[in-house]
C-alpha cells in the first residue's frame, strides 16, 4: 500500500451516528492508518441486476473485478429518485432534513413554501467533500449534480475543488442539448462557470477523462483525493456507441418474461437473492406476445442500447482503474460503486417508437428510429416493461417505494475492506455511506456542529467495522429507518419492511414484507403478523413527525408535475 506524506496527520477519531429514529450509537475509534483515496461511482437509474456480479447478461468485468476484491451488498437501499438519493449520499442526512425530499422539478407549489422542501441542498448540511477537503483531501466531481444551479449551490461551492457538473435531471450524452422540453438548455458547469462541451463529447468517456485530468494535476503532492463520479448512464436518453450496443444484438429478442426469469435464476446462482426467492410481475407490464414483430424488434433494440451504455460505463471505469495502477495509487484507493435508484420505467417512447414528446422531438431534431437508436440525435428510453428486466426479480422500478425502486447494487473494495469476494445481505441504507466514508478516511463526524454552527446531524450508521469483519451486523433489529418520496412510503426494521405506493394503480394499502427472504415482495404479512405491522406503522408516523414529512396534495402525480404545461 502506498503511504501518503500526511497519512498519520489525523488523530484517533470517533464516528458516532444518529439513527433515523433519533437513537445515537457510539462507534469504535479507528486506528491510525494511511489515508486512502476514495472513488465514489454513482450510476444513474441502474437496476438491481444490471451488473454481472448481480446476475446480469451485461458485461461489466471491471465492476466485477472490484466485487471480487471486496464486498457486494445485496440488501442496500437508496431513494426512489435521483436528487433525494444524491443529497442523502453526500451528507448522511435524511432527505426531509437536507432540503431535497424530491427532485425540484416535481415539487408541488404549496410545498415550496416550506424550508425543508426546496429540492436543493440546504445551508444546514455539510457535504462529504467539504469535510474531506478540510482534512487535506483533494476533492473532485465529474458528472450529474442535480442539487442546485445557483453559484452557492453548485458542487464548486459545496466542497469540491475541481468540478465538471451537469445540473439538471439529465441531458444528452452526445452533445450539449436538453433531453426534455422542461429545459431551455443543458446546464453544464466547470468549477462554477458555465461550460461548453467539446465536439467529441460522450458522457461516460468525458467524465473519466476529466477525473484522470484532475487527479493528475496533484499526483505528486502526496495528498489523498476524493473523486465523486455520478455518471449519466443509464438515465434517459439511453445512448451508447454502436459498437457497444451491437454486442447485445439478439440478446433480448425473447422478451422481458424470458429475460426476467434468466436474471432471477442468475441472481440466485450468484447468491444475490435467497434460493427459491419468488417474483411477481409488476402491474401494467405488457405481454410480449401481444406486440407486433416490429414492436418487439424496437423494444429489444432499446435494451441492446441500454446494455451497451452499461458496458461502456464499465469500460471507462476500467480506464480509471488502469490509470491509478499506472501511478501507483490503485492499492490505496477505496472504490464504491452503486446506483442512485432503480431502473427508469417512464413510457416516453411508445411500443411503436412514437412519443408523446413527438412534436418537441421534431422541433429539436430528436428521433427514436430503430436504425440509429442510441446514437447521436436519437432519444431512447427502455420503458416500464423493459425496466422489469433491469429490476428483476424485484417489483416495480424508479419512483416507487417497492424494492425495484429502492434496492440497487452496492460494491465496496480497497483498503479497510477485509471481506473479499463476499456477498452480504446485511441491510444498508444510503445515509450509511457518508459516515462510513468519513471513517475510512479517518475524518471526524461533525456530530451536528461545524465551524461553530449547529447543523443537521448525520443519521446514517458507520459500518466500517463491518467491512473489516469486526462487526457481525450494521443496524440493530429494533432500529426503524423511515423513507418517503412523493407520497410513496416505506419503513425498514430488522429484516422487515412496510411499504405504501401512492403512485401504484389500484393499490392504496400498506403492506408488510420480510425483504431479506422475500426480496420480490410476494408474501404480504400484514394480516399474519398484525402486532409487527402495527408497531412499524407507529414507527413510520414517528418518522413523519420527527422529520417534518409533508402530505402530498390531492391528485398529485410525480410525472404529471414534472411535465406540467409541457405535455398535452
């Protein structure tokens, strides 16, 4: 392991965590050690089984190499949408307390009058980047930000030393253009100033190019770095170089029913889900056989491009890994790979390739033609039925509080990770990553006080001792962890979860599942275990009260709110 010149500069530190329920658990003091580099890689809208270590047919050898030298968490949960997940990831603070309970584009007007419902990071939270920078880390960010556009909200003002940031929900991957009519332009920034992208831009390649450039600028100064790389892959528009998409020609021709089951069996064989775990088909999923041959052809190609985009992302991650090996930093780098939420199921492209955005497509030059799908000028989205492949064997997808929306891969490897080539079904929540990263870096948890100011405390649990094998569990079985986004709700406690999907069709009921043995949420235990069900409902109400969770307005629909005034 490469020792840094400042590796022993930090004193022994305490990382103490406040649970969502308000209970504080004191963590053991870490020993003095070399300060590792941290590479935090966030895929966008990547489903639970979209990487090869989790049972995917998509080739991801570099992510697989990280899994083989580290630990994969198969029971990791995040938010059901991008900005809330990113806010919690970077602060360790619940989304209703850090200012980002929903994406700003989807917040109803009456909620915007509340300080904790602005959709951007509030001033009462401090990011990982800020805390690490104060202790000598170089901090770099390249990719999708989506936590604020103004100068004081961009990553360059939230602790990052060098940045290339796309500030919107998404953008084209080939050129500087908006991907939805809700934006006048694609908002890109470099170190806080507006950025014009190069002519040869492709998002995944560019983000790694800039990360390597930033690391190289300070390669010889002996200080560690924190590199946050939130990819646009595989957020729509789903786009990839043809040579990557064509690798998957014919793979999806048998349809989503066949592919869901293949993923389920592969995940079971890989130890990602329990043996015999069942699955249900997400309501609203179309029958493959009901489509015409041309429609099936188009749907299959959408997934080929999706697979190509994941494949390309993995290849570029491999370029960063190779670079760190070349400069002697790979062995002293912690890699964390995960996704912000489950797969995207919005049906912006119909079964025949047409779109409700067709008029806007014509105006700006987008198309969804089969022959060029995923290439420059093309708009591609996999849709809800294909999303059931990406989420398999879980139910639902992005936005929903079901497992398909919240459960995604998490892979951690590098110094401080002694569990090697292991899969763990220990429950982990997105707010747990920030305190764990701080602990791995030897940086003190601020405990709600920063520069003499009272700020929101980190509520996640530091699980660095679990990574070393010195702890057998992460959360106490009695600890409730609540969640809400756009009226979709959940609460986790031990192996159990209650869930209510406000956006579900013909289902406005709370359910109880044991998600450790039943990740597919196939067996509702609410009637069978009424005492546990009632206790967890009470825990959820306590969470709502403690975190100022607002009720949703009557008739609220997330997608409709985003496209208000745009779609007919």
